């Protein structure tokens, strides 16, 4: 996911909230729209074969359920009463141990299929090999409702993820990846650098890293927004 323009007036009208399971369906809907045309997902879940969208929905369902079950940070942007953007932030050990969650793997095989599950796990392993040593947090899922793109909500999610990471002891940075090269200038403008690429059939997936050590955390703009810590989003 990426979207470029940073409009501080829009930010001032938005509220960043922590998500819980009550936001499950809306978060999955936003992420489905964000990822169904993403080249990396098209390769991993074989968009040429029937049932592609079903495999995407199943994968997002299982990932979101896993992240909530493991109490990973999940944040959203609200405009009024509407959830318009979401992001999940994975702790370092989740990235290292994703393949070890046997229940998740079994549900993935049953819903997304063996081939897609195997490709997805292989892809994670390749990303893992590129990561810096130590406490690298990961943004595995992030998306903005298409109706609300180009209004700065992507930057707001990244800014919030940066603050959350900076609050964690031992966090040395954030990693994300994208199969859309046109998003690279956006991420570079947010302080990410390219760790390398993963070849996925005819596609390339770019693995990006941003140093989040306290001495390197960038000053944040005064947006008028804050994370609602005491009220998880509920439908």
C-alpha cells in the first residue's frame, strides 16, 4: 500500500485509534481492496487461476485473526464514524515464527490452498533473510480505503507506526515490502531504504527498511491527531 499526498488539514480531521476484533470485517474489506491488485499477491495467490479473490480473502482473514490473537498492534484512521485506513504492526518474533503457527498453517492450506500457502511461507523466509539483526518490527498489512486515498492517510499510518516502534525497547526499525515500484518514491520520502528485491515469477518485490533508533527518529508534524489508547475501535 501507498498513497502520496500529505494534507495536514485532512490529518487534523482524522483520529488514530487502536483496533480490536470488532473491526475485523471492516479491516479485512479495506485490506482486500488494497491487496487484490498488488503484484506480489497476484503471484503468491495465482491470479490466473479461478478463485483468486477467494484465496486473498481467506489469507487476509487468517492473518488478521492471527495478529489479533497474538495481541499485535493494530491501528486505524477514523474520519468521523468511518474507518478509512488500517495497519498491523508485527513484533520481531512474529516475523521469525510465522511458519511455526501450525494451526494457522493448517487453516491456510484448507482455505487458500497448499500451493499458495507454500509460496507465501517461502516469500516470508526470503524477506527474513534480508532483515537487519535485532528488533526489526514489520508492517505486514496496511491499506487505505480507495475512496479516501491521496489524502495523507498512508503517511499518517506510517507516522503512527514509527511512534509506536520508538516506544518499544530494542526496536531498531520498521520493515515493509511492496510489489509496486511506483510506490518507491513515496516510501523513500518517508525515510525507507531498499534492502533488496525478491524475484517472484515475473514480478519483483521490494523490501524496505527504516531505521527507528531513538537518535534517528524524525520529528513528526503537528497534525492534531493522537492515538486513542483507552477506546479500541468498535463497530
